[in-house]
C-alpha cells in the first residue's frame, strides 16, 4: 500500500498512546478526494481478517465496501463517495475464527436512537459558539477561592413531556438553564450523556464514547445546551466513565473477535458485580482512545470539567474481589500500576490543554494524593468527592435524634482530614435510589420535622469546608426516590412546605455565593475554627468560617429533637446578629428566634469567658455575624494555604509552597 506520511504520524502516536486527538483521525470524517465529497472511515481492528463498511447506502452488503489496511497493518481505511450526514453505518468484521460481527464505530460522533444501535455520519463543525465572554471571565477566576455549588442532573428524567417524550437538548437549553440560574447554582453536572443502550444503566454503561445520546437530539443541539449554560454564567461538568464498558454485541466488547479494548488478563478482564469489561490501561491504543475521549468534550463541546466515575475500581486490583481472584502487581501490591499511570497522564494532558478544567475524582477510599499534582506523586485531579463525609452525615441525620448523641463524631470527624484533599461534598444520585430514600425521607419524624431536618442539614452542608453537590429533586423535597423513567414531581410545589423549601434552597444558594467566608479558604485551618465541636448531649455543633480578609460567619446547627433553652455559645465579647435562619417562617419553620441580635454575657462556655445565650430551636441552623465589625482582625494566611488556579507542569493545579 502507498506510504502516506500524513496518515503515518497520527497512527504512530496513536500506537504509542500519545495521540490525544485521535477523534480527528479515527472514525468517519467528511472529506473531498479528487474533487468528490464523501466520508473516509478508519477503524483499529488488529485481529480482524477483514473489515467492511456497511449501511443502508450499500444494502448492508459486506462485500460492497471492503476496507484496506494502512501501514501499521492493524488499522483499516476506506473512502466512500456520495455519502451524506445522518447516513447510518456499522463495521462488518470477519474474525479469525470465521465469525461476522457488526460493530458500531468506537469514534462515531452520532448514533441511532436506542434500541437501534448503528452509528450515524455527522459533521461537528459549523456551530457558532457564543460563550467567549464566559471563558474570558473564567480565566480570571481562581476556582479554589470561588464558590462551587453543583446541581446534579439526569437529563433524561429532570422533566418529561406529558406525552412521555424526553425533553430535548433544545428544551433543556431554555427550561433547565433558566431554572438552574434562578435557583442560584454555579455549576451543573450531567449524569453520563455518552450513548448507551439501556436507560436503566443511567448512562454508566457506554457504547459510544464520542457520541452524546441521540435520545435528546443531535450533537449540535447538545452544544447549544452547553452554550446556553455558559451564557447564563453556569459551568458544565460531565460524568465520564473510563472504568468499564458493557458487553453489548455492537459495542467495544471483544471488538475484533477477541479482547481488544478490555484487558485480556483473567483477573483484570471483568467487573464481576457490574457484568462489564474493564479497559486495558496497559495498552497504548487504549490510552489514546480514552484520553482523547476526555479532551474531545473540552475541545468540541466546551465543557468545564469531567467527574471521573468509579476511580477506586480502577486503582485497586482487588476491587470487589476475594483472595485468590486477583494477581498482585510486580511489587506484590494490590495497586493497578497501569491505571494509576493512565489517570496521571489523563490529568496532565487535560490541564496542559485546558488549564482551567475541573477534573473531579469519584474515589471512595483513602488513597493518598488524589488531588496532588502528578510531579508530587499524586493522581493529578483538582477535586475529589468526599465520600467519607457523605456516608457519615447521612448516617447521622437518618437517626432518631434521641440516638444522635452517641454518633456525634459523624458530624465532626470530616474536619480531621478536611484539608488533605480538595473536596467536593456530594449528596448524589447514588444516595437517593435502591431503598436509600430521598433526602427528605431519610429524615425521621413528622412531615414538619423532616422538612426542618433537611433545612438544618443543608445549612450545615453549605457552611462546611468543601465545594457542594446535590442531586435534583432535593431542592423541593421530593419524597419518592428518583426513578430514571419518570420526571421529577415539580407539582409538589403547589403545597406550601415544598415551595418554601425551594425558596430556602434558592436563598441559601445565593447566600453561599455572596459570602466568601464559606468558600475562600478551604485548604487550611485559617478558614475554619471550632467553637463547639463536642456538644453531643444537645446534638449541637458550632464553628466559624473566615475569608482572607478576616471576616467571619458563626454557624450554629442544632440537630436535637427538642428545643435547647438558654443555650450558651462561648465566643469573643461583642454583639452578634442572626443573618440567616433555617427556622424562618418564610421557609416553613416556626420562626421561634424572634430576637435577632445577642450581646455576650459574663457566662463562661466552650473555653471562653463570655458567651451569647439563646433559646435554640430544634432542627435548626443559623448563621450569625459580629455587629459593627465588618472586617475582623486580619488573618495571616500562611503561605502553604495559598492556592493558584494555574496548573503545575505535571497535572493538577497545586498548592504552592
């Protein structure tokens, strides 16, 4: 075959795991050859005897359009003239044992709507983005010192039309964007949008890593959705799944007749519990495929970040395996060295190309250095979900208040490690399904007590160090668990308690964004001070949050089932005013705190000589500030606590020494 230098180089770097825009070469692309327009197809299938392009255009005849091998003897190519956008196609692969497989294109930009499984020709070029001002402003922002309050959404079930049809990307670009902006969130996170055959997988079993699901429209429709969020000043994060893929016949599963994208080693091939295949992180072509897949969404869809799913399942060789079901690495350890190297390279590449990206790890163990730069030995993410905090606090608030005193540490323990990583505090979709109950239904007690419990919890969460994430539906108190096949029950807002909770969440979100005390220092004790960490008998905690100018907000949260009369909070001498109250009648509370300003009295408490005394309502969180002292004493922010929004040379933006 003719040696074509323009094709040899992308193949060369692809096979060395360094082609980070493989989507510009592999797959199907509109080109002109000899004055004739058509599409050129390229697919990697090293074990195949032959490969053909089949579709409606040739009657699905695998003899009509046979592909030729390129110089690497592993990649097949064919130019077909006269094809047009939206034509459907697959690859017909003849395996070494004589089988014929029909496979979707791993690099397809568009696909048929499930249950159909073919790929579709699509040209991504031509969308006119309007988010230039958004990215200009983003470059001036230090994300570590900025608010991040994420609304997690399943696009297929946020709302559903009366006739049962999905809201399209274009519908969502109007209604969802307006709603998220009105409610005061800073970011939105979409559960996986890549093409997947089964709705019940929630998008986590991907067959099209470069194709946004066609259930809701075209790729350019999805671009319009992202663009609309950006024009509203809201960042967009995608849930991304590089840990595993399903065994659907048209997908990556044994793509050319034997393991190719999956690891061939017996103990690393399958995720038993999920019934899926694990990627082969030791194979260079898979590194090019996956890292390109991440770069693709930043490049072509202008997304702000990726939340990387199931990182722990990638890091550990013994994940979900018993003794004898896994083979240690060359050092005799349970670490997956190839997966570690992949994650480090992934983050290095993304931050090199997109310095202001968000790379967020869903990592559920105590693996050290998840958000440390790779040149410091870390994985190179810039944020990590705090799953320990999530499990502790949800366990606590689910208890009858009578038993909370014996579990008080669950509300305070996270501060033992709060500054070891850059954390996101997640109350995600996983916590409101499979019998775990919706957030409001986790709360014990009467209906009124449930609502009060949610308000108090959210007040505590919003003031706790760490960025925030909550799953859709919590904001108006949906009692039903989330069901992927149904829209949210927005009709509940006709009932006062639900509407008032929605008002509370909106105002709390806005309060958070407007008060840098809650987000400006989240990597050291300079931004946090305990006032009452050990009032277990009253189920009460109190602390200060502080910004870089030294301004403070006092947080007092009572999770008791009874009112606490004459509660003494030890604090510095002065006068303090309540500036936010979860028990306010506007939000469905009882409005018990009629008095809004409190002067300290000479009664020692919590190691202080003076205190404020108030009758603290049950299940209430309040914020206070010192009156007449707009900026309290200047905080000497330690050099180690300073953060930069510029990436290091080797991965995640680091904390500069």
